[in-house]
């Protein structure tokens, strides 16, 4: 069974905390401290009004938080990979590379959380004539999301490029 990454997205305080308790699973970032709260847990007293709140969101809705024309992240977000230890932090305004995978037959090679170098293939497409083409990213980066386009059987890789 393959587990899905968890996604936490920046929201106003009221969407995360009511009457001093977490309404849903959320992350509170106050200064350089992260407080991971489960539904019903109380927020610590030391957290100030200027804290940032990130609410758990359905991972498959990640594309809603990316401007797909410019490739910019629209809100602060944290991706927790299925291993539970690896986290990818995205800041509002971070630029992602959106790499389409279109062809007769598509084979996904890289998965979410994988680091893909410029010379590495992240996917392969086979043409109707049986030719195989390997897709390689223009820059090294980490795969943060793979969007399956629903109105046609194609994919778009969302890659966070390295500096």
C-alpha cells in the first residue's frame, strides 16, 4: 500500500484554532518553533498573535495552491512525505517548474520526494510508432506533486528547483 504525502497550507487563525483548541490537524509556526497539533489539542500559552497557522489539506488539491501560469506557490505550505520524517517547506512566491508528460503511453519514473538531476529521466513517453523518449528536467530539483490531468490522461510534474 502506497501512502500519500500530507499537505498543510497557510490559513487564517480562525480556520485552525477555536476556543484555544485545534479544530483540525494543524501546524503552528511561532518564531523558529513548530507546534504540530491534532484535532482537539490545546494551543500552548506561549504562542503569540503573530504566529502562522497551517491547516491539513487534501494532498490531491495541491495544484489549487500553485499559480499554474507562473508556477508560483500561492501560500506557505509543508509537505510531509509518507516516511513521516521528511518535510518539504514551500514559501509563498517560491517558483516551481511545471513539466508536462504527454504521449501515447506514459511511464512515471520519479515519485514525490525524489530529487531529480538535470540529466536524470523523471518520466518516459512512448509514441504510437513505439519510440521511447525520456523526459529530463531543465534544472535539478525535488518532485513535490504529480498532477494527473482529469480531462485527458496526461500528467504534470511540479518540481521545486534547487538554487
